[in-house]
């Protein structure tokens, strides 16, 4: 049972519950999936403005890309919650001995990087869908412009919401690339010195 | 079977399909329900900043109101699609005789008013949830601020998306109150004249 196999009623109840997951990251992914789906729908409507065979193909390709991105965002609804659950599990690891402390810290850092990858994936997918949306806005059925605009609104909110989650989690990462980089720098200097 | 008893996977597929419903209006309602649910979750979290009994009660009341608004928005997902289906059915009514034309036109106008009421309800519910969100932002657990901000993002997108639907449908209403009003005005003038 994943979050997206739940009924909408049950998923909304899960969001309302005080359990930490699903939270804002999964909600952002779902909003992005909704937005991309609307763009895919508009692209698939009859009476488009695509007048040439080339434009018909462009519109079709954009619609298919939006549908694929919607499926990707749908999967990220689950992945974001899973990643956050693993972060919380890592925090609960024992921390009595120095070895335990080091293992726990490494575990938290690894889990945190996954917890950043999920909303980062949401940001990328939303940006990619919005890019396709420009083609849909130009060539799609003009009478569906409100559906298209709602799609853009949802993608924008999803992207900003996902960014908030990236930023919050980045705050818990101890200098992710920096430490490796500075250790390398020190090694390189030592080698040369 | 309503839209919200579908699984999330199936509902997203329904949004992606070229069928006109569900469309942007239902998507806006769902985004609003998601946003309100996040606010309700944050209000229900332990470790809030409510220090007095009064504040604990205020936070609890705001959370309950957000949960109720989320349920209202959940119902509007279905209602928006139903209303739009009725508009399309009204357009398909016969229009051969003058009587048929008049009945069809009246049917379209009545259906259109319902199709405006649904997104208008979404706008009102989102605005009310955002208002409660101010209490949650002040008194709720500060560590959930990203969940709260995602909630606000979704409510904003839902409100603007619903407004687009109100505006589009208003364009199809023939002077909604105006004609009644001007007929009344004429009658009143006639009575006086």
C-alpha cells in the first residue's frame, strides 16, 4: 500500500493527521502531479491551434512529456515520505559509544541527502512540465486556457513548496560536498608541500 | 463512485485524460483541500508554542476549522465537475423552436450559475483556511514551518485557480442579476409612471 494507491479521501485524512508523514514534501509532489496532469489534458484536447503536421507532433510530444512528468511526480509523493521516515529512523539510532555516535551521524547524513533528492526531483519535474506548458499554451485548444493556467499555478506552488523542503533539509546537512572537498584540498596541498 | 473515492493514481489519470471533467476547477479544489489539511496537521502537532490554556484552545479551534474546510474543499472537487457536466448537458438541449431555444438558454444560465458557485466556494474556503493559518503560524510547532508554508502556497494557488474558473464562467452568464434588476427597475418605473 503506497500513498497514491489510497483513495483521495484517505490520503487527505493522512495529511491532516498529526503523524509527520505525509507532509509538505509529498503535498508539493502531488500538487505538481496535478498541475502536469492538467497540462497533459489540455495538450490532448481536440480543436488545437496546431495547423501543421510538425506542430501537431510538437503538441503531442509536449503532452506525452507532461504525462510522463506527472507519473514521475506521482512516484515522488511516496518517495518523499519514505525518505523522511528514514531520516527519523536514523535519528533514533543508539548514540552511547563513539562508534555508535559516528555511525548514527553518518546514517543521518546519508538519509538527509535522500530527503533532499526527493524535493529536488519535484522541483526539476515541475520546471520541466512548465517548460512543456509553453508549447501547450501556444498550440493547445484556446478554450481550455483556465485549465492551463490552473496547471501553471499548481506547478509554481509545487516548485516553491519543494524548494522550501530542500532548503530546510540542507540546513541539517553538515557541509555535504565541502568536507570531502576540503579534505581533498588538504591532501593535495600535503602532496605538493 | 465520486472523484475523491478514486485512488490518487486513478484520479490523476482522470485529470490527464482529454475528457473535459475533471478539470482545473476540481484540481483547484483538491489543491485547497491539500493545503488546508497541511495546516490542520501542523495545528495538531505536539510541541506547539501555545503557552496558555487560552492559546491551546485557539490553536485547537483553528486546526479543527482547517480540517472542516479541507472536508468542504474535498466535496467541492466533485461538485465542480458535476456542475460543469450539467453546463455541457444544457448546451446539448434542443434548439429548434423558439420555446426550445428559450428553455435551453434558461437551462444554460441556471447551470452556469452553479458552475460559478463551486469555484466561488473554493475561493471562500481557501481564504478562510489561510486566515486560520495565521493562528497556526503563530502558535503551532515552529519546526513544521515548511509544512505550513507549503500549505499556504497550495491555498494561494487554489484560490487563484478557482478565481480563473469563476471569471471564465462569469463571461458566459448573460448579465446575471442585471437583467432581473433592470426588469424590476422597469416594472417599478412603470408602476410609478
